[in-house]
């Protein structure tokens, strides 16, 4: 069974731009969560989607948004990029929106210049 | 508030040594779940184990073992006869009942196994 895939793997953007990251969950998984990982803040929960609805949200500004499609694929968007948004963005999928085990993708490394 | 503490920032051991990674958690929930993940240099978090709060049985999987003690709010991870391939950052995580919050991760412990 294929794992979680994320595209692109690497991105370089400049301040003020916006970016869209994509995540395809494991087949049959309906919940997708996004995390930001930085050396200073560690792993922080961004949001969780289940059946195209955002069910949980972390403490991030409104510049961070996401959505989920009917096939459970998810996208995350960051607008008006700031230098501090440079991070590894990890997507995880699980069977349902409950506390099932999350399986992570390889991440998208975003660099903001 | 929920919290996960991994006090060991970095540990270095020589190959074949045993090593224990500590994880202490805080929660007021009676139902919760604990996890360990491994993050090799490639960046992807690899799932290792999941434990629910009602199951205090220790778990052994090959060279890996986990000790869950509710009395001390700890969920420690031991690698027996460590190998260079075990070098990675290891994260402990806590999750609660449905609808409360998603995973709360510890800050991770970087394990370096030297040949």
C-alpha cells in the first residue's frame, strides 16, 4: 500500500508570496492533518481535515489555511509568506478523525527568502 | 493542559549499547493515547508504537521495548544493542479523546549511535 505523498518536496519562495502544498493520504484514510516543524518550535499542529471539513485547528494565524477534497487529498496554503514560515511541513493521514495512528509523509521543506 | 516532556535533548552511545529515551506526559484526560515516532535524516516520521491509557502492558518488538507507567506518567523507550541505523530523532506524542486535540509532540531526543 502506498504511503502518504507530499508535493513538492522542496520550495523556495520570497517574502510576500503565497504557496500551496499538496498531500495525498494513504488509500482509505479519511483524516489528514498538517504539522509545521521548525528547529525552534518543534512539531506544531496546524489543522486536521475529515470528510472535507476542518475539525481541529492549531494556534496559527489566518494566513495558514487548508482544504480537503472528496478523494481525501488535502492542500495547505500559506499567504503573504514571512521569513519565519520557513519550515518542514508534514502531512499525516489516519483512518478516521479519531485518535487513530497517524502516518506521515516525507514533508515539504519550504524556504522563504 | 496537555504536555509532553522529553528532557534528553541528545544522547550518544556506542554501537551495541542499550539506551533508554525518556518521555513524561501531563494530561487530565482519563482516555488518552501515547505514541513514539522515529525521524531519520530523510525527515519522514516513522510510526513505532501506539498505547492507550488503559493498557499498561510493556511491549517488546525486536530490539525495541516500551515501558508505560501511569503512576509516574511516563512512557519510556529502550533500544537494546543499538545500531548505527538507529541514529535519528525520536519523538513521543500524546493524543486525547476524539474532538479534543490532536497530537502534542515532545521536543524530541536526538540519538547518535557511534560505530
